[in-house]
């Protein structure tokens, strides 16, 4: 048995569960659908799975499970969009 798939290794390292429809839509021929799927996939990867503290712009915030703290400007830059496009897509 491959040790990579051992239960202990999976529990020690993190993993996330993304709905199959999002993964399938990332390969869509429609650019807008593919972009939305990439954005949702990014959110699934970055959200917090437990309560913790985050420092953002010099201030401390408490983050609960399922939350993600970022500015819309940063997210728009990450996906190579301007602010108006980001607002329209979201």
C-alpha cells in the first residue's frame, strides 16, 4: 500500500472538499463560468477550518470556521480583474 494514502498521513496534512461541479466548471469553454469556478475554488482553499486570529491592515480579527478575510482589491488583482469586473462577477 502506498504510504501517501495512509490515514495517518491524511490526518496530519490538511485537505479540503470541493464540490465536483466547481471542479468540472473550471474546464468550461465559457470564460465567465470558468472564472467563477476558479474564484470559488480559491475560496474553498483559503477559508479557515477552525477559529483563529488574523492580522489584516494592522488590525487583529477573529476568524471563525468558513470565513476568509481579504480586500476586494486584493482579490481582483489576484484574478487579474479590475474592481468593476470583480463587483459584477461577485
